């Protein structure tokens, strides 16, 4: 199976009988947990603020003599810094010929008397397909995105994902090929706590291999004559009980501790069009031409609220 570039025609978009399925990832657990595409903050600027942060020196016990107390203290002012991110374009083009749209009754493959194609409107199906494609790209970018800000029309904005935010804040431990273990998880959570994490609504995101690794580490199966096996869905730690969520867009060698309480999508609205919209373009001869388009970024909150372990063994 593949995708076709250019204009969809009778010949490169065959219509079949049978239930529609895809083996590729269509669930977007992080985006869904943040409220999906309909629960976003809006920004009139592609660059948006995430937080204004400040810190303190290490706490000490003052040692001030009476003589020193007669002199005014030297001024030491706290300095604030700003964390920011960007909205980036997401788009998907759709081109379908008139002949393809008129010929939806033409079926390929095996047909039996009374059969009907699994798609009745090619344009509607392609728009739905495009929305799923964009949602997949958003999920991947919110997890794995690498920050880049446009400095000219020839440079792309790229939103920072939560994994990079955790790394930038010093809350990422490199496993360097070691297998996941409970001491490794404990060390990561301890590091997050020491760096200021509040553990308000932490969710652990993992791919298939590390999901099984966590179950193996933390699983306990009570004796039962009829049921076998373990599925660890929550982990109890010193800092809270955290749900474990299988996410196919996570790399197999990473696990992420994401605090959803400080995260939300950010949209730039295109005046007169909307946030994520389909727009018809000029006809390309005897074909309908259109594009799905949206400007979307991630407000990941302070990076020190999250954590990750990278470079884990995957075999």
C-alpha cells in the first residue's frame, strides 16, 4: 500500500468492497489527553510565551555580625527569563479528478452481485484521511519536535516537543543502551523532584517494548486458576501514582514522564478561515483541488515539570 502524489484519478484511486482498516497508528493519546484539536489556546503571533521563570541561590544559614548589621546589605536582584515556543504550519493537499468522483460505482478487486464500494464520496474520504494524517504529525511533533524559529521566509518554524523541553531543563537521563529498571525510574523521578517538578498530573508515555518492560518490572500476578498475565496500567511511586499509556509515536528506546497539567495546544487563527480548515483552490483542469491547513504549536509548560529516559535497550 502507498500514497499517490498529484491528481487522484480513476486509475490510481481504485474503489474496493470491504471494511476499511489501516495498520498504521491513528490513535493520538497525547493530543487527545490535551483536549484534541478543539481545545487550544489562540495566539496572534507565531511565537508565543510559555512561562516567565526565576530561581534562587542555594539556601544557607546567614552569619551576620552586629558590626555588619550596621551596614546596608548589598543588593542582589532576582532575574526573570522567558521560555517560548512557536506555531508551525501543518498542511495536506487533496486533488481528485471529476472523472474519479463521477465513477465511484466502478469497483476493483473481487466483486459479488449487490456489492457496494467502501467509499461513496472520494473528496470526503480524502479530507478525513488528511485530517488523520495531520493529527499524526501533530502527535509526533508534540512528543519529538525539535525547536526552530523562522528568521526569514525561507526558514521553517518548528515547534518544540515535550521530550526536548525536558532535556533542555536537565530532566533527561541517558541510559546508554542499558535495560529499563526500577532504580532507573526512581533516579529519574528523584531528579525531576530536585529540579522542581510538582507531579500534578504526570502520565508515562511508552512504545510497545518499554510498555512490556514496565509490566515486567512492576507487575505482580496473584495466583488464579483461570487468568494469567499482567498488564501494568499505573505505577505507584514516592511522588504519586502515574498512569502508563502506550503511544506508538514514542521511540522504542525512550520513556516520557509528561505533566499534562501545564500543557496545551496553541493555534494561530487565519482571519476569515479558522484554525484548521479545508480551502478549495483554483481548479486544475477537470479536478477539484484543495488544501487542509493549520498553524499549530505546543505550550509544554516549564521543561522541569517533565522528564524522560532515553537510549534504553530495545532487545
